[in-house]
C-alpha cells in the first residue's frame, strides 16, 4: 500500500503542486477531496460558526458543510458531485457516517462482533445545512453522485464506497477499493506503551436480513486507467458528463 500511496499522491502533486483543494468546481462538477475522515470538535461548535467558509478543509464534517452550501447556492451550475477517496486511508467512523448520510440522506451501517457473533445495525441522518432539521435540504437533490476509489481506499475509506455501491445511487469510478473491515482499538501494555490493533468489531452492510462484511473492498462501476486520470479534472469532468 505504501508504494501505491506514493504513486497516487505523487501524481496528484504533479497536477496540484501547492496541494489539492478540499473543494473545487470544474465546469458543472464539484470535487470534494480528503485523505482522512476527521471529526475534530463537538457538534455544537458547528452551529456557532456564522458561515461555513470558516471550516477547515482538514475537518471532514466542516468540509462537507462548506461544500453543501456552495453546491446548493442560488443559481449553482453544479450537476455532478464527486467525493474523491482515492488516497483516503480511513479515520473517524462518525465522520464517515456523516458523509454517507449526506449523499444518501439516510445511512445504515452494520457491525458484527467476530468473537461473540452479536450483530447490530445503526441508521444515521445528518444536519448538513445546520438548520437543526433533518430534511431534504440536507441532501443534494437530483444531482448525479460519484465517488473516486483506488486500492488505497482503506478502512472508512473503503466503508463509504461500499455503502454507496450497495445503495445503487452513487457511481464508483477508479479501481477496486483496498478493503479493511475491522474497527481499530486503542490498547496499552503493562509498561504504558500505547498502540492500536484491529478489534473484533467488523463493519458490514445488511441486505435482506443478512450481514455482509466489506473486507474485500468493492469494485468500481467504471474503471479509470491510471492515477493520472484521477487528477486531470478537466478530462475527468468531460468523461463524467459522457456517462449514461
């Protein structure tokens, strides 16, 4: 995976030498890009901000709120929305759930304990526009939805496209995602050394009453030939507009 990260991020740096923006518009298409799922502050603090432009691109929840306001603004030209998880290595499950709920209006995530066999399913909605209501204004309406994935898309970076794939409402572009299903668990030794290990809590999705783990990743609906095709946004936008 390290070689793949170096390859993809290196190609991205060639196109964006000063760093890729978290939110970018290319013609009628909006791109949202982040390499980790980060939820850095209490929920109440998002309501205290006067304008979503105050939120950092490194804050996944804040970035989504900011992107939503831009995409849904009056006379917005945006018809396609793309979440770029091509170099996303995971992170906060809460932030991942927020992203899923934004695209799908309602996101359901399953969890299975591999030691006991216990299973549960949780459903989430997100107040993306910060009006303290859960309604259609928190969604993207009839815009076309896409997600970029690669073998680097791991853990929550794999969970999100797996949920998108299962929904049937989001088109996946790129290469097979990298898999990863078990939530990490912090632990420490008797000497105080702290580290993380894979826990027995396995992420999954539920279909027809059965749980299916996401460890093997998911396949794209349309394959991109190589890393360069992910980051040439003009060409990618043209390709997206050509899709059925």
